[in-house]
């Protein structure tokens, strides 16, 4: 099961979202509207790394320093249209990247 970082919880709180580790084994996070409690999205494919995981790997010496920022930039370039449209793509970018 994916371990959500404290920073991700803080970002979600600012966005009026409530998040939990996903019970769906293929996804990282379940996202809910904080006001209504309604489920919104599953985000993050559990098979792939994200910014926070890359940062952890940098700290542990598993990857070169700066890898997290390079991967973040690549993600944002690759998903530019999804992020601009808002919704699931925007939330995934804000919480995971």
C-alpha cells in the first residue's frame, strides 16, 4: 500500500480534499471532496514512481541528486493538457508531482 507523505496531506487540505491510501491495488490515492465527503478520483498508478518517491530515493542515495526535479518537469511537460483542464489531472499533478 502506498504511503502518503505529510506534504501531500497538507497540499490536499489546502485544496479542500481528503485523501487516503487507495484500497484499489492499481492506484496510490483515493481523493474525496472534504465538504461533501463524496469520492472524486483514484490517482497515481501504483506501478510508477512520483515526485515524493524520487525525493526519498535521492535521500537514500538510490538515484542521483536532481532526479526528482527532472522527473517532475518531464511529468508536467507530458501531462500539460490534463493539468490545464483541471479535474483529475490537475489534482494528480498537485498531489503527486
